[in-house]
C-alpha cells in the first residue's frame, strides 16, 4: 500500500486557512446557483472569488482540466465540466470545488435543488422526493465525519456512509471514493462509500491525516457511465439523479477539525 502523507501541525494550520477560503467560496457559489444562471458563469465567479481571496483553483492544476469547478447536474455523478447550460427549476446541482493555498489543497462539494424562491408552492411530490434524497446525503456525510477519530479506522467512515445511504433505499457509487488530500489533490488513503472487507483491515485513523470524505450516491442503480465525449463527465447509467456531498477533515493531536 502506498504511503499515507501525514501533515504536521504547521501544515494543518495552513490547510485550515485554505479550508476557510473554500468554505466562503462554496457558500457563495451555492447562493449564486439560481434559475437561468449558466454553469460557465458560475465557474467564472468561482475562479474570480478564489483568486480575490489569495488562493488558486485546485482543479486547474489537474492535467488537462481547465476549469475551477465540477458541476453535477441531475444524473451527472462527478466531473461534469462547465458548459453554457442554464439552470432551471427542478434541477439539482452538485458543486465540487478545490482551493490551493500555500502549497496545500482542500476539497469540498455540496448538492442543492434549484427552485423559485418567489413562488410559495403547495406540496410537489417530485420536489419533495428530491429534497428527501439530498437530505440523506447530508446526513450520510455528517455520520461519516463523526467517525473520524483517533482509534477508529477508515472502514468506520465507509460503514457509516453505506449504512445511511442504503438504509433509505439509495445506492452507493462503488467505483468512486473519497481520498486523502494535501500537497496533492488526491492522496492515500482511499475512503470508499462502502465497507470493503473487515474494518480492522482498513487503515487506522492517526494524527496528521487529512481526509476528503465523500458521499457519492444514486437514486437508482449504482452503475455509472461516461456520458459524453468530453472525457470527464460521469453520469448514472439509468439516468436517475445523483448526489454528492464532501468535506475535508483534519486529524490533529489537538482533535478533529472540519476544514471546509
């Protein structure tokens, strides 16, 4: 198994600052994701905001990726590239963004439902189902983060994600995982959304780990496909919606810190 790159206290402090920037940026983007706004417009806002706060877009450091964010609209699971597509009511959008600050990356994502806030609607069963679906993803991520403690193992995080998602009848995307994060955007260890084998065979959680924990799940089948010829966009095979929630969490001798 490849070495896990542990961070010292000084490096975790730098990552805390980067995480604060990313938190501001993601909150700003989620607020700007409205009806008729295009994905390209959102991406430009993201780059401008990150640079104005003294950081760089992490994703632009990925070979051949030329954008600041990945946008998962409706059936897109991950790595959706910005386009001229304009958001409309009833869409869901997952905004995945990374910040590179003083030599270290942080990574975060959140999914929301696009709806017209001016219209007070009577019960809409389709929108209610989507909101319930997204609430489970939030809960799964929270449950996964709660398992980040010294003495636990990566498998405890995976088990919490899997239990929360599957107990509600949704499916974990098994071929995509969370990951370590630091000087590289993707580092060891992998953090699957499901338990692979016995928990005690998974890596122990120790001080110095910084983990990007992800709940990646589908309303329908867990199967995914490359859905276009752009080489990036991955979507659900059955065309049903997908959810993505991610936070970066640091483990220090002083405790556990949610950085984003």
